[in-house]
C-alpha cells in the first residue's frame, strides 16, 4: 500500500462458514498489505461487510449491518460483498452509503479495489478478476480454526434455495491447490482445518471425488485436526465411514436433513429420502456409537402438513441430532418454491420452529450428558476470566479452568458436569493429569 | 493475432430464436430452438425465459443430446402467468436459456448396459424422449400416464412394445386408468432402474409402490414437476 499513514480496516461477516473463511482470507490479505485490523467502532478507513441472503432474516441482518457500519463510519470506504451483493446488486449499488458492491466471484480481489481507491485510481468492481478460489491461505484470522475452501457453487437447485443463483454453478478447486492450502494453513499455526464449500460432497476434480481428496488431506504431515463443514446426505458409502478411523478426522458431521417427511423432501427437490438418511446415520453409528450428528431443518415449507411436521419431529428424535439449526421457511424470489401453493402462515412456522428448538436442546443435553466421566481432546479457542473455551473432538463445547493453559493448544479434559442452559449449554471439566 | 481476437470475442449464448412451434394437442406444443453449441446430458433441464420478461421457468429438454434442435415441451396452464406467454411466441421471437441443470439421467455407458423403466405423467415424458433419442439402443419400458390418449406426445417415436399408455379419462390407452394402477400389477427384474418424472403426487405414489415391490431407493430416480 503506497500511503504514509497506516489505514485501518474492519470486517463484519454474516452467514455460513464459507463466508467466514473468505473474510478470514481477506483479513490475511489486508494484514499482509499493512492495514491495521480494527473493530467497526474504532474509526476504520475501510469497512467490509460480507453479507448473506439465505433467508429473509439474513437479508434483514445484512441490511442492518450495512446501515450501522456506514452510519458509524461516514468517511470510510464501505465495501459490500457476499451473497446479498449478488442477489440485490443494483439496489445496493444505488445506495449512497455504499462505496463498492463486489459480487462473490470477485470477492477475493477486494484488497486491489481498496488499494486502487486510496491511490486515486478509478477501478470498478466489474474490472476485478473473477476467481472463486483466488484466496490466500489464512494467516491472520478472526478465529482459531481455519477453513480451507475446496468447492463453490451448487447444481442441485433445491426448490427453496437461492444459493445456485448467488454462488453460481458447482466448481471444484484442483486437488494440488487444496493440499497446498492445507499445508500453508498448518504452517501458519492453525491446529484445526475445516473443509468447506457450498456443496462439498459433490467435489470433483478429474477422477478425484470428495473421499479421495479427504484421504489426501488427512495424509498432509503435521499435528492438526480436520473437520468437515455441512454436507448433503447423498452418496456416501463404507469408504467415507472408514476415513473417520483416521485420528485427524473428527467424529462429527453436519448432515442437512431439512425435513423428516418424504413428501416434503420431494417438494424441496432433495435427492434422498428419510430411509436413505437413516441408512447413513446407522452406518456411522454402527462403527462409531458416539458419533455426533447435527443438522439443518426447514420448518413451514409450503404445503407442510401437521403430519409431515410430525415426521420431522420423529426424525429429530430418532437421529439424536445434538444440535438442529432451525430455519423458518422464507420465500426467496426466483426460486421454484416461491410459486408453490399452500404457503404456511408465519404463526405456525414460529410454533413449529419453537418445537424443534426445544427438542434440539433436549437432544443436546442428552448427548452432552453421555460424555460425563469421559475425556475429550479440547482445542482451546479463547480464554476469558480464567476459563478456557474450546471444542472436543466430537464438536462438544467444553470449558475448564485455564491456569497454565494456552490458546490454540489441545488439552485432555475429564468432563465432570453440564453447565449453562439452552444454546449456551456446555460441558465443564478439568485437566486430566 | 486473428486467433487472439477470436478468443476475445464472447458470444452471448443465452438468447435463442424460436425456429419452429409444433402443436401437439390443443393445449400442448413444443418450442424448437437451434441447439448451436448448447451441450447437455439427456434428462437435464433448462431455465427458459421470454425476452423482456423478468420471470423464467424450468423445462426438461425434450430433444436428444445430438439432435439438431433444442426442444422443450410445454402445456399451457389456463390462467397461468408464463405458459400463455409462451403460447403467444412466434417463429423468430427470442427466448433466454440458462443451463443445463440437474442430474436426472444416466451415465452414457450405463445407458447401454442397464435395464430401465421410465414412468411419466403428462409432459413429464420430456426427459425420456431425450434419453431415447440420445441412446437409441437403450433397453427401456416407458409407462406414460395421461388423462386423454391424444396426450401421447410423439407416440410413434417409441417402439410399440416399449410404450405403455395409461389413460385415465378415455378407453384408448394400453391400460385404462391411472398409471399407478398399472404399476401395481407389474413385475420387474431386480436390477431395473426406475426414472420417474411428473407431478409430485404421482411420483410419491409410484415411489411407494416400487418400494413395496422391494426396490431400493437408490434404484429410483425422481424429477418432480409442479
């Protein structure tokens, strides 16, 4: 950066792990270029808002975040990117409080855009190169674990989903690039990498499929753990299950069920039914009885009857998801579900959502309880007021007294009790000497 | 230099001129477009828009992957928004196409070695015509459910011993009644792969029948029309 004063940059990120990873990569870019990373309330010269558009609520949160960030920093360069930037590009471009709107496929070049702006060059975001994998391995991060992006876009066209429209068609990052990114991420000091993308189960680079890539990632030398971000429940067999025997691969999957009703799944244009989902879960639990499954559920999808919703309740109970990320269905313009009949009133969606959340909390308590008296290898993510926070291998939240404990280090913790309630429930334990 | 210039030219391939409109029944017609460089696999669908209109709809491709034209099958929905506009299109009008999309279909090498049963309601026959035209040697049986037998679109293109017409409102089908009624009494060899395309009620009922017959869900492939 050719400037005598150090510029300050702030980031706000909404939505999925992929967005968080892309922000982390941008943080690394700006840090390397000499920018100072600050909060949005610390008078930044640049604010980057990485938005989400997956639901109405995401849109609302994104709009609010943009407004607040712009209002608090009226002299700053405000860059809006992410899926909302694709979905509402023209509308956002017409807003005076936004300097640049950058679509997802040009997001990785935001530093060039901002640098050019401070140098007095006139560069339009459309002139930035289009490359969804151009991100540098994360070095400076807002998080302890780092994601590695292996894939972008989706071709599934589920009837409720706007993602194919805002992230584009499915593309996979070449195996060699992924492995190099993993190596560099480990060299940069991260102890845990999260394999991420939009639909990573459909990874395809030549003959290499997702399992092939995962097997190679696990063989990268170094002391690190591997997690898999959310996954579509189709097409996994014995080989995938076997890979979890590798000590680096953590025993947790976020497998997106969306509904426990076959009829609803058909209307959603999902590519599996409940029986296939059951087969996958049972296959894993026959080998790893304490394997952790979490999921996404959409309640109030058009036409969802009481019986169909009950099927979902039954499925959440049967599969013992330790956490259910519950979404109330919201219309995304241009999707097929927008034109389906029998949209569900908001009041019913809210009631159904509350039921699933309640069940999710019961499941979580039951699952956490099964770890009392056992040990977990906990990677410490933060230390607050003498208490260390982190996650065990099974992605269970754990806290313990932090005397002599360091961040970004793995400790063996004997779990003694459950503390907290609801979403904030966690396991408390002590160092296992 | 010339080749460099050629590479720099980006042709917008999303707009196509309507080349022919084939009227198949009072309500149903096909739109034929030049295929040009549009590549797809039999069974896939496209998003079809009308030039100047912000809306678009998905249609399975009705033509074979190697045919000269790209063709879609359209049934006009009374009081609908989109299909009455498609109905008004004339030869030479522009439509916008995005795609191809979807994974409904089989790998080419399997198309020549497998045994297939195609189950369609109404215009859900579209991807199966594409498959049959793309893989002329394919071993298939097509069970087509319609209300009236004149909805047996392009019936002459299928071998008579492979095409089963189930008509529910006249007596001119191979089977007179709903296709699910026909399906209940069928037997199939265990290795059969089933492809279902049409409205969600038909697909759900057919799925249940096939599962009751002992077929695995992995053998049953679905494309839902709404």
